[in-house]
C-alpha cells in the first residue's frame, strides 16, 4: 500500500490532482498535465507573469513545453495496474498556507483568491471561475489570508475605490458619502499609476544595487592595493632604515678604529720621550754622585784635575717643550660626534614630520567635494612663505618672505643649487599635499604656479619656466586677462578682472583650481590630473616693479 501511495504522489499532477495526462516538464523540473499547466498560464497572460504552481519559480517568458515521453510511458504502465492518483501531502494546506474555503475535511492549498467572492480556491473548486461566464469577470489574485481587509467596515462593500485626498481605499458608497468632493479614482487606476512608480523605484534600486556592487568591488580592490602598498612600504622602509643603521654602525666603527690608532701613536710617542727622560735622569743621578764624591776629595790637586771632566753635562731634553693638555685629548672628537648627533636628530625630526604628514594624507575614500564659497575654501587655507634659496637674484623678498618684487639690481643672495639662475621665479618653502588653499595679490604681470621640487633651476630653457614643461602648472595674470599653461600648451582664459587669485589644491584627487577673488569667487580654470610628487607654490614676475604677495590667513 505504501508503495502504491508513493507511485500516486510521484505521478500526480498537482493542479488537477489526477494521474498525469500528456505530461510535460517545465524548466524548474516539475511536471504537469499539458492542458493543466497551459490553462494555468493562460489566465496569467494579462500579467505576462509565469511561475511554477509548486515552487513558485518565475519565468520571464512563457516556457515552450514538449511532451515528456518517458514520464508518459511510466504513467501508462501505472494506469494498466489500476492505480489512481491521490492528492500528495504537499497539496494539503499547512499552517502557513492559504486553505481552500470550499474543501471539506482536510483542506487543499488555495491556488487563487477571488476579490469578488472574497474566498480562496484550490484548483478543483476554482474551475467554475474558468468555465462559467458569470465568474469570468471576477478578479483572481495570488492566495491571500487578508481578503476581509478589502471589505469596507462601514458599508460592508468591496473597496474598489481609492481616495487620493485621504490616501486610503474606500468603497463606492464612501465616495458619495463622507469622501464626497474628494479626489477619488478606481483602485485599479491608482494601482496602475502606483505600479508605474513602483517599477521606476525598482529600476532606481536595481541601478543603485549595481552601482553599490561596483563600489564594493572597487573598495575590495582598494583594500588589496592598500595592503600591497603598505606591505611593500614596510619592507622598503625596513631595508632603508637597516642600511641607515648599518651606515651609522660603520661610521662608529671607523671613528673607534681611528681613535685607537691615534691613541696607539700618541702613547708610543709619549713613552719614547718618557724613556729618554728616564735615561737622562739616570745619567744625571750618576753625574751627581760623581760630583758629590769629588766634592768630598781633600786633595786640591786631584779635585782641580778631575773637575773639568765631571762638570760637563750632556744636552738636556727641556720639559718646557712638552705641551701637556690635562683631560683634553680626544674630547674634541666627542664634541664633533655630538654635533653630528644633533644634526641627525634635527634631520630625523624634520623628516619624521614630513613622513607623519604624508601618512595622514593616505585616504581611501573619495575626497571631499570642492568648496562652494570663499569661507569654505578658507577652511583649507595654508600659510605660504617663499624660499630665499630658490629666488632669482633680481627678486626682492619682503613681508616675512610672503611678498616678491622684481628689482633692477641683483640682491645679495649667496650661491645655492636650488636658485633659479635666469627665470625671475621663486618657490615656496612648504611642500603641498592633501587639500590646500592660498591667495595671491598681484600687480603688473605675474604667473601664479605650482611645480614639483625637481623642476630645473639653471639656464633659460623651457625646462625651468613655469608652465613650459610637465613639472609645473601656471596661470599667467595680466590686465588684459589670463592664460593657463602646462607642458608648453597655453590656453587663453576669460574671466572677471581681479588683483587677487585663489588657488585650491586637492593633491590626492589630482584637482587644481584657479579662482578670481573679489566680492565673489569665479572659477578661471580647473585641472584634473594625477600628481606624482608633492607640489610647491611658485611665482614668476615678468617686469621690473611687478610684485606678488601671498595672503596671510587669519
């Protein structure tokens, strides 16, 4: 009996609950009678939605069905044994399922609910809705346990209207009663409009999902890049510091070896002199003993005879020639090493500050948007001072090295490899990374620029001039207008005349913007690129008497 029941369940159609007739298998793997699944999908034709009645898997297009010949043969063999199909347990309604309202005894699962009848039906009891003309106008929906929510509690009518004024479903009597004069439409019309909005929202959500999935992939790539870069930098830094430590140890060993060598030389020299002095002392003592013996001689003739030979002294080593410096032998070396230590400490301190600043600029997420107002830009304001070691000899620096003026005479600058020899240019002391903003007040004709530190300095060639090579970006300001230059490509720019230019730099984002600053800020030119090194602010002054002054933030 159990075996027979297994056959019934296996070869039954879950729609008609009978043995399969002309069985077909749909893409999800479930099988049905060809006519049953065809009828089931026919009533879904309006929605253009097709799904499996059992597993609810949906298909974008109506599947093309072909007869399952193997299953048909098995069913025919079962029919010959006289077995009849019976509903499988999974066709009966469970606690979470919507049950058929017309089944007696153990109820089957409902496959549809009728909004007109306000009842739910299994496939068998739903058949009149397909066969009988009066039922064909009823509205069938997915099985629902909440059909009573469609009934107006006041008029006991189906709520087929929607009040847009009050944003609620109502029945027809409500529309001519307490909702009279309101903006009312059929629930179907409102649903159609809301459905369109829903589809738009879904498209927006799906697009956002795709965008966020791309962002997630990008962030994952960013994580991998950060980890790789950090590991590589740690490895390289350890090698560099190891080489630095090895160099210092080598210098320490060299100093130690030189001290010991000099120590040995000096000690040997002193001991040699010491031995000579000790020999002289021994000779002098012997001479003193002979003289003492001669002094005690009572024979005058013998005294006078021996005195000349005994009184003669050999040449002495004068102690006054020995320059003794108590406690000061190698102390000068200690002082020199201490001076080296102090210089290294200064270098390490300054370098560590730069390293720390560079580390703080490591940002993964997108940079903040460019400010919209001058107050917003001033939040990133930085104080710029000009480096005298880079200034052309004709440039006079003043106002605490914030102002530069082109003079007729050379200034008294010392020789320095960083100095621009021919171009009337100067760079800032500060190296610029992260987000920075500064303003330049100009007079005459001035080029406001940024440049890499390794820009060429000597000569009149294009490699030195701001805007003439790929290591600098320059805005040329004069009374008639502005010109922007980079890598010898110059572009004329129109903009309001103003004696002040604002420069905004977002180094990591590769953003460089020039603004005309007056009562309002007007964008003159924006550069979007990739900066490979820290930048320095720069100024090129064209004619004698022209000047530029960097605004000091308050």
